[in-house]
C-alpha cells in the first residue's frame, strides 16, 4: 500500500526557509570512530566498519550502504560515520560496508554488486563475535547506496542465470532508502539526476548475444519486484541531487507489485540532511529503522 507521509515531527524540527546542509557542513563535524574493521577481500575497499553498542547483545543490526554515485572517488563508507555513531548510541549495531566503485579495478558489473553481496553475507559469519542479532536485519542506504540496499533485499529473486546469484544470501527484513536511485533504467534516461547517466552503463555492464541481453534484469530493483519485505523511502522534498519523482515512481511500482512500500516526504530537506543526525530527515529514518523491531527490542 502506498503511503505518502508528511511527518509532523519533521515540520516542527525544520523551518521551510532553513538553508540546506552541504557536504562540507557534514564532514566538518568531528568524525566518530568505528569499533572494528573487517576485511572480506584483498582490495582496500573490500572492508566493513563495525559499530557495536555498549552493553550485552544480541543487538538489533543495520547493514549500512554509502552512496557516491557508485564511484569510489566520490564517497566511501566513512561518509556514514555520523549516522552509524548515532545508531550505535541508541543501542543499534551497524555493519557499514564498503565496495569497489565503477571507477576502481574490479568494480562495475559484476564486481560492485558482488562486493556488496559478499560484504553483507559476511555479517552472518561475524555475528556471534560482535553480538549481532541477525533475525531481522535492516538494510539502510543513502543515494546510490539506497539502490544497493534495496538490491540486497531483492537478491533472493535474482534470475537463475545471473552471476550475481548466491546460494544463501543474508536475509533482509526491511529496507530504508534515503534519497535513493532504485530504478537504474530511469536513472540512465534522466539527465536531471545528480549522478549523471553515463555511470549507469558502467554499473550494469554490457549486453551480449548470449544469456545476458537485458543489463537491468539482475541489477535494477523494479525488475526484481516484489521484494517481499517492507520498504521505506525517506526523501527530502527539496533534494536537488536526486529528483523526488524517482522515489514516488518506485513506491508506486513496489505497491503495485504487492509490496509494503511507504514514501516519507520530509519538507524543507535536501540530500545531505538524510544522513546527518539532529535533522528531521534522520529522525524520520530512525523511526523507520526502529519499526522493524518494535520499541521494546532496543536496549
């Protein structure tokens, strides 16, 4: 069912004429530090930063995926440090993954997707060590990471012929996409998106005359609907990087497929606010994350 939300909390926390946050505003803040780093491959970007709350687990767990237009030169996992630290302080463990972007050797198709999958699946291996509760993992992604977070939940429905298909993918219980780009075909056809259109071809890879004739069949989330899990899209109404209409179009498609999908529209909000603690957008995101476990499960 489609739900369009204009949160009262958001309206109260941020004025309509407030200036939008910039990347410099966010990165100028004191950068929090993760508790540990895990390698899942030999590349410098095949890493996961682990954020573990104080106390005794098992802790509710988030798989976090950064954005950056699928390009390593634009962003890496440290862009999510402030959001990860805020969740950790609230008793939620964070598995903040990195991956090779399309601009790095081994990135693109299938490498970027294979990295994201391997990083997520490694969580199950390390769960006991860090006290993670893997029964209801929530995937949270920002911008291009919103696409990848949704894709993690969609992996169980990948075509049998896809090289991205694995036997036992990590089960995702809910997805929260923050200003995401779920529909790659739409992104490739939309020059008004902040990532541009050429990057999509590098991400999805070439077609051929054999089994892989449609590059979106195993990469673009709408092609894999229904996902079978609740999906929350949190979007700023004044986002100038990722057009708001993309979230609206995807939620309509997801709802039409039978999925539970909700669009949380945060007024007077751009793109950076979506991952900045102490903003209305982040408050709405935390509400969506907590909804997967209920109020009594967070210690």
